[in-house]
């Protein structure tokens, strides 16, 4: 048992540590702090993956592959080419839940660029369709995750059907 670890989950994905976790661990000495942090990270990974796998919809965006892996009820359904940010860091990594859907969205930041089937997950970043289909599979965006419009429509309808709170968007490097 790791000091301060709680298996309870809140709306954020992952385990919670009690406020006293570091204090409890400090009693074991500074040399054990590294072990504590490493074990906490290792314990969080299976929780993160199992929490994601239990979501009705999981969209795993792998920026190194420029692919979106789609899972429904824990079963892999499809893999699609994407275009992430042109530069490292332009597409935020992490675990998100969609907060807004827009079928016929137009960018307010980039001169009204079409963003069909937009699934917004972080500020003004979204997974959406693109007309730059030839660029899919290579970094090309200003931070959004671009998909073929047909694939964006599939994801959009899945999020509509299963619900935003039952959808996880997991973006990794």
C-alpha cells in the first residue's frame, strides 16, 4: 500500500493522493521519496488506462504516429490518420472530456476556416474534419486534431450518442 493512495475516482481521470501523502512519505527519508513518486506514477497508469477503457468512447490520439485509435466499450473499432500540430506542443497532450459539439463550426481564430463535426475538448482545441485530406498522417494544424470529414462525422455521432461525459480523449506524444 502506498501512503496516501486512494482508489476512489473523481471526475478527473486518475487516482487521488491525500494531502498528507508527501508528509507520510517524508517519514521514510529522502531516499524513499523517489520510490514513492515512481510507484505513484506506476499505480496511476493502470488506473488511467482502465478508466479510459471503461469509457463508452475512447479516442486515443497518438501524435508520434499521427493516428487516432477509436475504442467503443473497450473494443478497438478503428484507426484513422490525423494531422496534429505542426510544432511540438501545439497539440496539448493529456486526458480530456469533450465539453462542446458543433456540427458546422467555423474558426474564429483562423479566418472562418471550416471545422466540420468539431468535438471541443480543451479551450479552443477540437477534433474536427478537414478539407486538407492530403495532409492527413503528417503534422499540419495549429493545434487541433484534424480528421477526414467522414471519420470526424463518425466520432461526432458517437460522442452525441454515448454522451460527452462517457467519452474520453487521450492525447499522447
